[in-house]
C-alpha cells in the first residue's frame, strides 16, 4: 500500500520476463566464476591440506565479493532509478500519472521500489553464495548479515537520491550526471572530512558512520577497530544512518514532487498559449496580454545543422554549467585528497599505481561515465521526444548526423576530457610522480583520447540500437562500468598471482571469455556484424594483455594495445551507423526490396 499500483504492476510483470531469470542466474554464475578465478590466482592446482588455508581463502573471497557487490549495488540503484523516471519525463507520460488519483507518496515510492526491484533480487540471490563461503570458515554469520545489510541500505539510499534528482531535473543528461556526481561527491566528502578531522575525534567518529565503504571494511576486519582484543562485528550505526538518509530524501521528494512537476517551462508554455488565445481558454481579462507581432531575427545555421544544434543551442538545459562546476570541484577534491594522502611516501595504492595515477584513474573513470551518459542521452532524448523521426525525414545524411552527434558530445563534455589531462600535466610539472615523463604523458593522453572516443561511440551505438531509453542507458553505462570493474578485479588478481602467473592462466582465460560473451551480447543485440564480433572477442583479451604489460613496467605497448582494442571497437560501431544507418535504426530490412 505504501508504493501503490506502480510497484504492484512491476512486481507482477517482472517475473514473466525471461531476462529476469537470466539476470539472476547470470549474476550468481558470475560470482562463482570469480570465486574460481580467485582460487586459481591464490592457490592454483595445489592441494589444501590445512583448514586454515581454506578459511583464509574464504575470507579473501568474501571481502572481494562484498566490495564488488557494494559498488555494483550503489551504481545500478542510482542508474536504474534515475533512468526509469527520466524516461517517463522524456516520453511525457509522467504528466498522465500526475493526472490520476495516485498520491505523491505512491508516485515516489512506486517508481523507487519498482526501479530497485532487480537490485534487491540480485542482492538476495547473492546471499546463498555468501552462506556457502561461511561454511568454508574464515567468516562469521554476523559478517554475512551485516555485509548484506550495508549493501541493501546503501543501494536504497543511492536509489532514493536518484529518484529525487530525476523528479527534480527535466533533462536526462542532467539527471544522470547529477546522480552520479552526487554519489561520488558524498563519498569524497565523507572520506575527506574523516581524513582532516581524524577518526578518533567526536565529529570524525560520527562522519565515519556515513561512509558505506568504511562500514564494510570495519565488518570485514573487525579486529582493526578494537584495542581490547574483543571483536564486535556490527554496522548498526551506519545502516541506521543510511536508512535515515534514504527516508529523509524520500520524504523531501514526496513533498516537492508536484511542485517540480509539471516543469516550470511546461507551465510557462501553457500560460503563453492561453494568453495568446484568450477565447480558447478561461482566463481572467487582467491576465490576458495583447499579442505583439515582431519580426524575429533567426540565427544562422551551420552547414551541418546537427552539429549546430548540439553546440550552439541549449538542448541539454541551462543548468549544465553548474554540473560542470560540480565536476571540477569533485576532480579537485579527489586529486588533492589522493595526492596529499600519498604524496612523498612512495607507496603504491593497492600495490599497483602511484597516488597521482590513482587520482587520475578515479577522475578518468568518472569522466568516461559522464561522457558515455551524454552520448547515449543525445540519441535517447531525440527518440523519446519524437524528433529523431523528424530528423530522418529531412535531407540530413547519416554521415552528417553521426558527425554532428560525435562533435556535439565532445563539445558538451569538453571539461570532462580536459580536466584529467590537466591533472597529468600538473603532476609532470610539479614532479609529484617519479615515473611520469614527457613520453609517458604523451602515451597517457593518446590512450585516454581513444577511450573517450570509445565511450562516445558506445553511447551512440546503444542509443541507436535500443528503442527503449532505459535499456539503452542501462546497457551503455553498464558496459562501461563492468569494463572498469573487470579491469580493477584483474589488476588485483594479477598482483596476487605474480609469482605463479602461468599456472593461473586458465582461470583468467575463462573469466576473459565470459567477458567477451557479455560484450558480444551487448554490442550485437539487434544488428550483428563481423566487425562487432571481432571487437567483442578481441577487446577483453587485448585489455588483459595491456594490464599485464603495465604491471611489468611497459608504457608504449600498453598505449598501443589500448588504441588497437578500443580504437577498432569504436570504428566497428561507427561504420555501420554511417553505411547502414536505416538498418541500424530498424527502419528497413535486407530483403532486397
């Protein structure tokens, strides 16, 4: 009764879809394959003779899976909720919902719980896997319970934030950007305040409870936070805080939902129409404004009108400048915090990269996600607002359309492209990293530029391939996110398996093969091609090769193989969208007619 008919419909119809069961079973299979990969990377083909070795392995796997599930739950809860509500606004069906007798509470909690349904199902599906690890020893039932509670409460708080932003903002890109930046900024501020104030201070001890990652690490390592030798496995303050934050955000959304919606722009357009046509609307005479006929001076359109629309007009909202300012602030906080925390110590972050490189990676990942979000929403918004068909009815060629969208995406996210490069240049000039030279800077800039192009093309490809905006955004951002997660997990496992890399090669091949299958299913969903198949098979293997080359101290080889893998994938997505544009959109068929 709290969520109303929206959640009831989703709960009844979701189990009828085949993908619901495939997603559940696929997630559990992914966890099992990851367990096998970690086992091969740490133990290999050796026989475990002591129960302590099994318990140590169980504790290690439990920590990796818990950290992975917390990150995935927080990201996809925010993404699914924001994209679900943004789609309603783009298709203008939210107005129809507002015209029904549903209350604001039912609209808020209905869309929130309907969007979080799949996330909750996956969290519940992982519980038997965690319980199986408990049977191996090394962890307790309290740790399993509190880890699941932290993940669930964090996902709920992140989803509630995405719900608030989606009802607040009108443009899809603004919704996705503010949602992602808000979550990352919250984590950065909590970590920064704890670092400045100290964990043992009164305020710092209170702020620690707001960080889900610190709560997770305290549950995974209960002895690290005790001085008496008696471990207390509990995350009750953090779970209560996150649940309270979710409740506060949801109540604020309920109170402001009908104030934000319909939007002020829609109300203004209706008022102008009524004032210009007083006979067709029942308005008071004093509110009627006489219509003044003026000659408007139209702006000159460039040779490519799509590029002109993306660059000159305010198609993505006038508030996007504040999003860019928030991104720059976040980049500054991450860069300053990571470099200051590790500056001068020479220690590697997680045994892999220097503090300056870690700051660049953190900012770069956020930038690539925002670039991808801008690219996919540039197509999905056109489709939902029914302007894509109008563009296709004009004499604009496929080359002009794709070139305009690519150049528009680069222009609109230019700050996200330049800020990581500026950080690298500052690191080189400041001398913060002993390993960064002018040559390595050139390699990094080239590889990062290729990744930006890949991120743009993946977003455009998903927007053209999937008719449903929510599916397009989910597949595009989900593919980018899983690529980052896969690279991170691989680097951790390779660091663990440095002494016996050849023995663990079999498990790595299995993991890479599954990644290729997932990438193939995403890229060739509606329009398969030989080039996309080759790209899906080749990209994970070349990425794996580049990671191993990086850990062995390579530089030119890493840049070369990244450019080959992601550059070829970008071209494989670009060429069909230009040569067979109508087929990509599903407008024609290859029947020879």
